[in-house]
C-alpha cells in the first residue's frame, strides 16, 4: 500500500475528516473538506511540474491531505490549526513508509503553511492553499475575515 492510501485509510485520519465536517456544517465559506485537501494537492503538484521542482508526488499529497487536519484541535481546544495539524499528523505519519527526512519535510511544510515562508516547499503549500479558494464565487465573501490580499478573486494559471 502506498503512503497516500495509508493516510486516507487511517482510522484516525478518517475520524478527523468527519469531525471537521461536523464542526463546519453551518460554515458558508472555506470549508476544510477532502475536496479542499485534494485541490491543494493537485495545484501544488502542477506547480512542481511546471517549475521543475524536485518534490515527490507522495510528499506533496501527504502535506496537502494533512495540512488542515488540526482544525479538529482548533475547534475542540483552541489550538491554532497549523500547530494542531503537526500534532495529529505526527501520529498518522507513523503508520506510513515515509523516511524520517520525508516526515520532517512534511511536518515543516504543514507547520509553515499559514505564512509566506522562505522555505520553498512551505511557500508552495501556502500559495496552493490560497489558489484553491474560489473567493470570486464565494457565497460568504461579505462575512469572510481574510485579508483582501489573501483572497483569490481570479483563476490563475
């Protein structure tokens, strides 16, 4: 079984995804669904290919699938989601076959995905996360708390 299948079949991962869905049931904008995770993965990997970056597809998909999983700890305990995502991802990554170095790389990108980092991989995830949002078509844009500079009002390609 490849590492992505290991993550997506992990009972804890599935539990966290379901919990986020329940917490965000009434949320109008920017839900943190499996669709969002996969959008971030696909956009990130397209950027890797277009810019001849040297990141494996599995590492990119692992980061994207795990980057917002800490929303559970944010909703339950008030822990910032990027920190919560690192906490929960460590446990999930233990069941994978990623090398120790790959796990460090994945956790670093997850931790830094909320800011425009100097680290290339973290920056890639940050940018892809923003590009995955269709702010131009959002039903809740009047209530959105995002800074205008972060909102994605165009389709970029």
